[in-house]
């Protein structure tokens, strides 16, 4: 039979629930008690009638016979009416098809591939030779047996032949022959001369021989017909080690005659000394419904509907009559009845002509040939619950063999609870553990598994392993080939010892010794040299490099629960060590050492595996042995083991818990817990590599991970937290790829890069560090891409001391200080980051640092956006800086950054703020919608502001004050709520070729001693004066174009002066150049033309000037004060109101200056006679409102 394999199946279905086509076809119930041991063990021979045999008396014949089956013998006597010699049946009934009187044919059934030998001579007057194979089937033990026998003798017999009954009597000489029904022929077998065979039940679902080899009944000779049935190509069920062998030969004489009456006697001599009944395959032909067989082609078997394959259903007992559909019912729905040894069928078949011998033969045929065997009862009658209870006492290989018997057994033998109990008795796991690929062992919930029986599949995958389980080595293990050891070292040595022993045995010619060693994925069986398993060659070749490791996986060792202390594991081969225990496996299996590394992998451990263990290194504090080179887990060069689901602990204060070092050191460390160590958790150095995934690294005294000296590990999805030092430290040219790690709550930085290290950090989360998030210093490099850096106590990213990392596409937010902090001559590329919600500046650049900051979003900071100070530099371009609490960009204390093409907007104070000697360049930026000015320059700052668009400021476009300088060139300054450019308090900027327009106040306002040079600017469409010069200011205006203003082109007032050269002033509403009393500017080559002069026109027409100015502008003319109306210095009255509204009052002339009329505005006690309803304004404003100045917040 095929080797018992682990096949998966769903839990069994009760046969009582099978419907329709799912039923297995059953033969009609014969009579007789199927549980009668006589029916199961005895052989019934048919006795010939008196006078028909050459030896009719019981004492007149002599015979001898022997048989053996698996070391046992059995014999059965023949009928008293004849002489016989040959083999008797053991465990079954002999049966042979009836012979036809007229045809003179004898039909022999034998199993091809089996052999039997016998010889005989008789007085029948003829001779023939035939070949028969003997099959023995022990129904009670559910096993195939092998049996051999030899026989010799002489016999002659005659017997009448009948074709009328389904169980016709027959006489035989030298063999027990019985004419049977289809049920009897399929269930009975006889054993004879030396040979062994495997019986195949008609209900056995094992493979049958293809029918193409046996298309018909072949004729061995004119006097005989031979049927070759399907041969068993499988070894026996229980004893697969035995191989069938044997030979058989026989000779006899045969004569036959026929009679048409039942009382006549005829003789038939069988040419074979024994008969083996074998059901033919479906393509063979055999009689149905008692059809005559004389010279006729056998009919096809009846069609049955069953879930069993058709070739199985076709193997019904030969000659069975299907009388009704009772056999189609489930077992529990058929009528229950007892079976007796005598039967009506036998009596009827005996007829009237058989005489005493015929009657005896009929009874024997009815009792032995028609009764079902115990196998039938087990397969079809016994309830599922009973079978399940029986199977629960069996071991794994027994269940596998039973699964090959029939479909019902297969279903029940694959019950998940049966396999779960077996599995947990060996491996102890709460869940099935799978080995889907090399160096990978994973638990899987049964309900989530793709396997129909995950427990069985796991058993199949792990069955090759040996076990370290102290105390189990001496226990008896009947029926199992599992190997146990008391120590790990013994288990490690076992494969090599067995390989050496097997190789020696092969070399000395001792045979093909088998080695278990847990190497091959095969079932083991007991043998002379130990348990069977992988061959020696498989073990030897496994260590050769050219052999694929998946073809010959290395030794598999299971370590069961316990504390293995003091064992030194030096692994230099492809061994797999796996913990085995219920509950949390790793916590239950502990390996510990106090001196030397606990586990060391060296060259040769290419596919080694350690999983589900706790590894401890606990050196004695008082020990004088230096252990700075000793580690809990030490992985050397040229090896690539896998360490999986381990707990790793070390109390060493001078060595890391895990050390991976050396060229081509390339381990896989995953799902491990490296915590509470007194030094570094994981140390990767000296060109080592490796993949480190899903590890828990926490609470270590020093760094969670060190990467040094050109080591380049791959670390993915690790959890590194609560370290008493840095989370990950790369230094001295360390490299590596770090992806999707969660790094948090470490005492120092989450990730530190130093001294030429160049790691790549991608999609990590670095947060809640007690200092910073990322710290790059001392010429550190690195790429930090798409990380989330947040909630750190200090800056999210620190860059210093000539370091030059790349910070790209990160989220840097909610820091308790700044977002990115670059200082101490730091550099770096900061691009495409989203920086927001930090307590200090989003990016801070100081102390000669010179980074590149581009394409970032810096917003909603609680401080400023970008802060450059203390001689900071940098290229800041194409960023979006918005909605920050303080200035969008701060530049101060000698700093000289370059800002290009940025969008700086919607700030709650200033857009760009230069102060305290802040310098730099501001080019091609959009600066808009700030609560204060778009740009402020003060206290010695001297930036270059060129090509910018500055608009929407609520306090003006550009404010230069308190000694501010700067070059404003080719900017567009428009749509600001106040003046486009403010220059005041001794400031002296230069404005060239700017466009200043559509301001809701004046274009340029210069006051309080402001200076400046205004050259070639276009100033137009402003609500107030194009240029307002006031309060002792003295600017220089050259070649400007001032036009289309809603007030005067240039107004000079309040003791100010100016130098006006070659300017064009035109199309302004209140006039081109308006000078207050006492103002004497220097004018040269100016062109003033086409101005509207609305003030002079209003005065000439007698209108109140308030009518043309309202309270939003200030026309320049003579204004007065009325003593009678008690006006103050803040009130002014136009000349026409003095003449009309205040005629006769005590009035006085004040000066020629810019104002609006309070009389026309209705703010005086007397109502203006020249103007309509009063306005809300109460004071005349001589100057535009002063701008709001930013309060410098010094934050370092």
C-alpha cells in the first residue's frame, strides 16, 4: 500500500445524514451473524455426494497442508467425502466460481503479482497446470498479512455443476472451493502453497489495477479459463516492511460432465490446488443476477450511485442479486436482523439432486460464502461515535493508515479533535505551528488556517524533529519513533553521530542503514539500527553547498519547557532550535549562561534557526573573567541564521545583549524582545548586515541599537522605546536602512547620527523623546524620509557641527520646542516637510549654519515660522510659511539667509522681520495678508528685497524704522491697508524701480526723521498722497512717476524737506506738488502736469472742502481756528466755512497744511451751512496713522 501520508480532510460527516448520491452502495444483507467468530475465522468446504468421489469415506483419503501468515499458521479440514492436499484459508472463507458441466472449463481467480506453488497428480485421466495467488485478509485486525505454504498430494473428484443458484455447491480436490454469491466472492479468500499476498476487500478504496490489462477472461487452455484480477500494488497496512514473494505450481486432471436434471451427478475437477477470490475492476466483466457463465461474456457490473469512485463501487461481490433498494439506505435505517450459519439460499441452491454431499456443500457456501465480514461491519455498520472513540486510542501513523481504508474511515480519521489531542501530546502548543518555508515557524489560529485540518498539517510539517525534554528519554514510546534527549548538546550532536554511524555501516556493507535525526520529512518505522528516517546520503548531502536547503532541511530540535542553564551553544550548521511549551512558549523555555556567550553562531550556520526561546546572559558581578566580548547572542561573520520570537536579556554592563559583527554576517532577527539590558540592546558592527523586524527593544541602559563601522542592517517595524539613552545610535560610518520603526520615550534623542554615519530612515515614528527626536552631529549624514517626528521635549530634528543630512517629506509637529534646529555650522537639505504646531520656530538656523530649506510647509507654529539668527545662513526657497503666531520669517543678529520664491502669508504678525543687523536676500516671494506689515526692517538691518509681491498687509506693505536700511528693488507693493512703504525714525532705505499702487492709504510715507532714496518708482492709484513727507524727514526722490492718486502727488509738511529731481507728477486729484507753510524743498527738473486741482476748484466755487475729502483724505489749503466756537489745536476750519458759517466770529489763521474741515464734518457746536449730515469723525488728522511695530521676542 502507499506510505501512510498526512492528508488533510474536513471533520467527518455522520453517515446517517448522507443523502442520495453521497451514499455508499451496499450489497444485500446475507444471513448469518457477522459477529460470529466462526464465520470470521473458519473455512467451510463443500462435500461431494456419495459415490461421486474416488475416495468417499472420511478415512479413505489422506491429505496434508500448511499455511503461514505473518508468522502464524492455520489449517482447516476438507469435507469427509474426499481426499485433499493443499493450503487452507486463515481468517477467511475459500470460494471459487462454479464450473459448467458442458464447457469443461475451470475458472481460477488469482491476484497478479503474488505467487503460490503446489503439485499434485490424480486418476482423472488428464493433466493441467495452473497458477494461483493466495490472499489472506484478517478482518478482525484490520490488517493485511503475508502467508506462504507448500502442498503436494493426489486427488480426483467429480461433482455435479449447477447454474441455478447464487451459492451453487462445488467439490474440490486439494483446495477448499465454494460457489459463492457476489458478496461471498468478494469477502472470501483462500491461502495455499508457499506465497504471500495482500487481500483487497471489495470495499477497500485503495487503488485498483487499470482494467486495460484485463479486457476479458483469458483462456489459459482449451480446458480452463483464467481471470486475472487487480493486483495489490501497496505494501500491507500494518507490516509494510515485509515484501511478498512466493511461487506456485500445480497439476491435476480434470473431467467434467453435465446433466439437465438436478438429481444427476456430474464431476468437475479443479485444475488449481487453491483459489484466490479477487473482485475485478469496473472494466472487467462478471455475472449479474445469476446469469449463466458458460462460454458467455460477463456483463458489466450494476450501476450504483455513491460518493465512492466508480471502480470501487463496481467491486461488488460477484454474482450478487440486487433484490431491492434496502442496501441504498443508511446503516441506521436498514432493518436489523441476526445472521445464522444456515441459510435458505444454501438449502435452495442444494436442490434435489445434490444428495447429502450437495446439501453439505450448500450449507457451507451459504454460511461461509454469503456472510459479510467484520471489515464490512466496521466500515458500514458501526456508528461514527464508536469509531471515533476507537480512533482516539490510536497514534498518528495509525490514523494515517486508517485514512486509506475507505472514505468513511478517511473522514473520521481526519477529525480535528483527534489530531489536536495527538498534536498537543507531542508538541504541547496551544495553536498549530506551521513551517511554511525555510527558517520560518508561525502559529496560526485554526479558524484562520487554509488547511482543512491544521493540527494534522502542523504535525506533518513538524514530524521530522527530535525533542529535548529532560526525563523523557527513558520513557517507553510504543508505536512512535520520536527521539528524546535530556540536553541540547546531545540533540545537536545526534545528527552527526547518526550520519557517521550510517556512513560506516554503508561502507562496511552492512546494508542501507536508516538514520532518523529528524532530518527527512518521512514517517519513521522501527528497525534494527534505530528508527527509520532520512538516508545517510540525505544527511551527508545536506551539508554540501550545492544541495538546495529546501530539499534537505537541517536538523529540527524542539526544546520543551525548562531552564537550561550552563549549556554553551556553538552553532555552525543549519540546525533549527524551537521552543515547545503551552501558553507563552518563549517564557517557558529558558537558556542561560554566566560565562561566555549564551548562543554563538559562526560560519556554517547559513540556514540555522532559533525561535520561541528566552536567552539570558547573566555574568557574575564578582567574576574576574573579562566578558566584554561575550554577549547573550553572538552572530559572527559568514553566517546568516534566523532568530525569531525570542526573549533576550543581559545583565552585562560591558557588552551588548546581541552582537552581529563581521563580513557577510547577515542574520534575520524578528519578533524578539530585547529589553532591560544593562548595556546596548542590539549592536551591529564591522560590515555586518542583516534584517531586523518586529522586535521590541526597550528599557536598555544604553542605546537600544548601535550601528557602527560600515555595518548596514535593514531594520523594519521595530518598537524602540523607554531607553535610558538614545533609541538608535549610528556612528563611525555606520549605515543601514530603518523603515517603519516606532521610536519613543527615550531619554536622549530617538535617533542619533554621528561621525560620518549615513543611515536611511524611512517612515519611522519618532516621538515623545525626553530631549530631541533626531540628533545629527559631528559630520553626520543620513536620509530621513517620510517620518513622523512629534511631541519631543526639544527640537524634532537637531543638526550641528558640519553635519549634512537630508530631511525630506517628514511630518514634524507638536514639538515642545522647535521643529528643525540647525546650529553650530550645521548644514543639511530640509525639503518637502510639513512642519507645524511647534512651540518655537518651525525651523531655526543659527551660528553659521547653512542649510537648504525648500518646498516645506511651515505653519500654525506657536512662535515664528523660520528663525535665522546669530550669523545663520541658508537657502530658503519655495516654502509655504503661513498662520504662525509671530513672524513668518525672522532674520536677526548678523544672519544672511537667501529667501526665494516662498509664499509667506496669513501670519498673526509680520511676514518677514529683519532686526538687529539682520541681512540677507528676499527675492521673488509672495508676502501677503499679515496682521502687521508684510516686511519690517529695523535696527541696522540691511537686506536686499527684490522682485517680491507684498500685498494685503493690515499695517502696510514694508515698514523701515529705527535705523533700518535695505534695498527694495523691483517689488510690487499693493493693496495694503495702510501705506505701501513706511520709512521713519532715522531709517534710510533705497527704493528702486518698485511699483507701489492701490494702497488704501498713501503710496510712500516718510516721517519722524526718515530718509531714503526713491528712484525710478511707479507710484499710482493710492488713496492718499503718492509720497507724503513729514516731520523733519529729508528723502531724495529721483525720476519717479507719481500719478493717478486720489489726493496730491507729493505732499511735504510739518517742517520736512526733500530733494525732488526729474520726477513726473501728473493726474493726481488734489494737485501735483503740495507744500505746507514753511516747507522749502529742493526741486530740479520735475515735470508736474495734468493734475486735477480739486481743492482750488472747490474753494473757488465756495464749497466746503470736506465735500471733496470726507474724512479719508487730507487736502492741503489754508485752515483756521474759531475762538468763538472754542475749537482746539486738533480742529480745523476751511476758508469757505469761515466766511459763511463763522462770519463775525473771532477766528485766526493757523497755516497752509493738509487737513479736513471739522465744520463740514459736523463736529463743532454750530452746524455747517455748506455741508449736509455730520460724520462720525471728531478730530482732524494732520498725518496718516502711525504703523504698528513688532515687539521683538528674543528666543534662543
